[in-house]
């Protein structure tokens, strides 16, 4: 009902805006359930205070990266600010679909440069168009996380989930659920297969070599991953886009390839009913992901878009959004660290993200990966369209042409439980990783 209301409100707002001055309208396109919605009217008021000009935010949402991109690339829709994932930012940069972000706000503080973690800035510099553009001039980090295994600590040996090879472990046959996300799964298996190539002589990880590996879309590598997935096919309980975490909280699954934010939600939910879940990043290495704000080429209110991005980086707003949606903000200021301190967790090293003084802080390690995990992480990259098509074709073959009856029964059961949960906890926050990564 809430989503329907938001869609209707957006439609009415667009209709009202058609006859008004477009420079008083800011069209924002973001992932579903990915903001503290009370920030929207707060921004409108703040913008007027800072500029003396009124603005009305028309806020719309998407669930798949490619849906958003298609509207801009093919439909030339005039969204002023959107929030794509890392590899889509790379694609938009290559295809000249985003504008540089002017960070001079006059008397208004520049929260972008003042708040972003140096780790995020450095990672965004790995986004390239091949022509020397600096992605940090075109994109600003919003949220981030990493990929690993959510597992039942009472029924699964932690050593088994410290390798991506648990996907083919017969001990957990039928109880392993894998993300229906071809790029994410392919990248992790590629890392597993190339351990010798991505490690230094002392066994440490060469992150630059890992980064280069993420461009590997060769027929040989695609075939290697396909062969592995086909061999493991009968052991995999199902391929899921979003219901894996619910299966884990109900002990209908024991292992789930998952994103950190959803894992944190599942761990909390399971604990409430006496189920002990954990989350680990395999020792072979894994990928980190990022979502960031960009201003599309066809934007018509670039000024308000710039101010929106700046406002999202204001420390208090970064904290508000992160607490609301349950993911980790790209901002690495003291206010963010303070908001995450929890003495129930063992101290970890987060100097890579928060700087000196954060070498022993009590923070949820699922939300903020310890430095030892980050030292074996890399980010995914965009491929040429024809290579992405090869990946999707391989993925389809590896999964099989259709789901079996068991998978449909599980999906139906989870759907019924999810509907019931709406009535049980209408106001209960539920974290979700966005889908549609290809």
C-alpha cells in the first residue's frame, strides 16, 4: 500500500510539475526502500534556506539497475539525480551519460569532500571510462557493502563457509541458496579459481591484480564457472533474488550467498526467534559493491541535483539514511563512527575507513568489514554489452531452463509468509539489498 501511494504521489507530482517552472522541480530516481523519506521535505526547506529558491522533489524508485539505465539511455528521461551501482556508474561514464558535479556551493559547506571516507574515494577512482576521466568528478558514494555467506552457526561448520566452494559441499545439499545475480556469483568464483594469480609471494592479496581479474569475461573463464555451477546444480536448493534471508531466519536454508546489509538484518531477525546466524567473507577474497549519486546527461535541474548530493553527505543525514535502511553509508566522519559504536561487539580495525584512531573500535563487523577482510576485497567492473550477454546466457544454462517444482513451492511459501509479516509488523524496518546486478 505504501509503495502504491508513493507511485500515485509521484504521478500526481509529475502532472502538477508539467505546467510549472522546471527549475523548481528536482526529479530523484533511487532504489526502493533506500532513504529516510523524512529527509525529502527537510531538503526542500534546506535548499530554500541556502539558495533563496524553492524546489519540489519528485521522488521515484526502481528495483533494477538496467531499468533505470534504459530510461535514461533510450528514453532520455530528464531525471536530475539517480543512484546506480558501481558497474553501472562505470557504464554511464563510458557512454557519456553523466555530468561532472560542481562542488562549489558558495557559502554552503561542501559536505561531499568533507565527509566521504578516503576508502570510498579511492575505490571510485577504480571506476574508469578508458579515456582518463576521474569518476570522483562524476559520482559521489552513497551506500556500500560486501559479499559473503550467511550461515546457520549451529548446523554449519564455519570452516566450510570460509571458501566459495561450499556451494558444492554435499553436506548441505538442498540447503544452499545462491543469489540470482550472475555478475556477483561469477566474480566470487573467478576469485576462487585464480588464487595463485591474485596473491603475492608471501600469500597476501594483490588487490590490483584482483581488480584486473574483474574484467575477465573470456570464454574460458565463463566456461569454467558454468562447469562448476552445473556440477553443483543438484546441491543448490534454489536461486533467489531477495527471499534467501527469510529462508535463513526460518531454518529452511542453512547457507545463503548474501550481501552484508541483508545479512545483518537476517542475523537480528533470527536472533529474536532463537536462531544463531553468522556472516563471513571467504578467505579466498570477495567483492565489495557501491551505490552512488550521479547527475544524468539529460538532467534539467543540475543546480538542485548538486545540492541534493551535498545534502545527502551532510553527516547527520548520512547517519539518518544508514540507520533507516540498514546499510553502511559512504561517509567516514566521526559522527558516523559514533552512531555505530556498540560495546557488544569485539574491537576491530576500521582505520581504512575512518582513519587514525579507529584501529580498535566496537562496531558490527557485518556492517563494516574489518581491515583484514577489506585487504582481500575488490570491486566489480562493467563489460561490453556483448560480453554481458554471454554472461547472462551462461547463467541461464547453469541454472537450467526453468525452476523445478520445489523452487516454486518455496517461493510461494515465502510469499505467503512475507504477506503475513506485513500485518504483523507494519512499522518494522526491513533492510533490503537492491537487485538487478548483472
